[in-house]
């Protein structure tokens, strides 16, 4: 058995666990949906590795009972955080981690929390369909229009300097700079040096992090024009788990997922896109529809991707829109032979065999 769906009675029996904190994709607030913004935790030996910090991940982490119970202890066992890409729905609650970690963790941190994310894009993305614009957008923050994780985090902390100084001077909190270490994920060699022409070059997964519990590799996926956009693979003693990040159909996601025990994959309901911009919508735009589909994977496409990668289980998450009914997402099992789940917030899986 390569994985087990967990409930309260067996949740503690597995050394390696996957927890879906939030399963909604996209910045919109979805009417009638209670899915939280995208965030996933891989836990090994009660150490936690978080992928993406969508809106509401913090309260969900608390509800998941993953951290130690007790005042100011919740985040103590968070070892590392991995950001797939710099779309707001994946990083909007990074400040929560930076500022609230003092008050809900860091009381006994084994070592600083390591935060990894995409580096500077290097050049601005093209303007989509400029011929349809009455006015072309002016570049925001032209001195640094495409920052990477390290720069973004440093600027966020600067923005909160008053709170940070107050907590250190008035509450004797440790220096916040000692609580985190930030890393821009460096692409190997010249890989990805033409982000507008070739955002997903042919490449092999490369290592970004390793400790006694996990080895984490990354690969570029196709979420154009956002770049870099990564999928991450976690190798543990109990099996391997891949988080797709946001991606359209591409060879690199098949490559990094090959024979994984679990693939957590994004999905978009193209019928919803059709109601917004399809031929019978108030504002038909075939070009924009194609653009959306290139950056995401439809219900019809995700099963064959998982099949091509021979993954043992497929879990849909980052669902767009968040209010498409579960029965509809179930159709994504078509074309795939393995175990299939439609992700729900706080759903949890054990990987490998239970602890002895
Ligand atoms: Zn995205």
C-alpha cells in the first residue's frame, strides 16, 4: 500500500503524511465555496514542509493539528517552506508566516525556517493582446519590476519594521532575521534564461533542499507568462510526493512525477472559463481562453498526464473555480488507472506503511 487516506483514528500512525491545508486556486473569492487558498504540507517524523502560502493557510495549519499543541508552539516543527511561483494566490499569506511565527512558533525552533522560492524573473512578461488595449500599462516599480523571493521577503519585512522593532525592544523577542533563511531557487546553468520564449525548456529535476527527512527536487513547469514556476518532488523513506504547482500540460511535469507515490495536481474547469469568455458568453475571447488553458490543466487533461507519469495516486488540488461541485471534478479520473481523489481542505494521507 503506497498511501492511506487518514482520519482521526489513524492520523498519527504514519511517519510521512500529506495534508491539504487549502485546495482553492485563484485570487477570486469563490461564491458558495468554503475551500481555503492553496497550501499543502508534507510531514516527515513530525517535521513539516509547507508548499505555498495561500490565503488562510495559517488557521488551517492550526486546525490540522500538525504542529505541537500549546501556547506559542504551533510552528515549532516547520522546517522549510517552498513557494511554487509568485502569483498572489500562492504567496499572499507569506507575511502571516513572517510576522506571526514569533507568536505561534519559534519557541524552540530547531533551526531557522528555510524558505525557498523562485528568483528574479529577469525580464518583464509580454503584454497580452496589446492590440485590444486602449492604453498600455505602465511598469509598476520600474527599478525592480520582477523581484524574486529573497527581495520580496526583505521588502515585506521592511514594510513591517515598526512591529518588528517593537516586538524586539518591548517584548524581548529574538531577532526576526534569525528565524528565517530565504533562498532564491537557482536554475542550473543557462536553463530558463529565455523566460518569454521558452519557459519550460527540456531539463532534469534538480535538487533544491535536503535534510535527514527529505530530498526536494524542482523542475520548471508551464504557467506562462509567470516564470519561474516550479513543481516540487519530495523523496522520503516512505515514498515520493509531487506537488505540481500551477501548470498547463507539459513534459516536465510528467518527468518530475515519474513513478511517484502521489501526485497533487492543479485543475481548471474549462466549462467555467467557457461561461466567462466562450463563444456564447457576453464577452467571447477565444484568444484569452487559449491563454488560460495553456497555463492550467483541464479536467480532461489531468488524468492522461498522471497516467503518462505512472503515478500511484492522483489528488486534485488548486481547484479553479473553487465552487465547481466535487462530482464534476470526479470526471478528472478519466484516462487514469491509479487511485484518484478530489482534494478537500484538511484531507490527509499517510505515505508508505504505518509506523511500527
Ligand atoms: Zn498561478
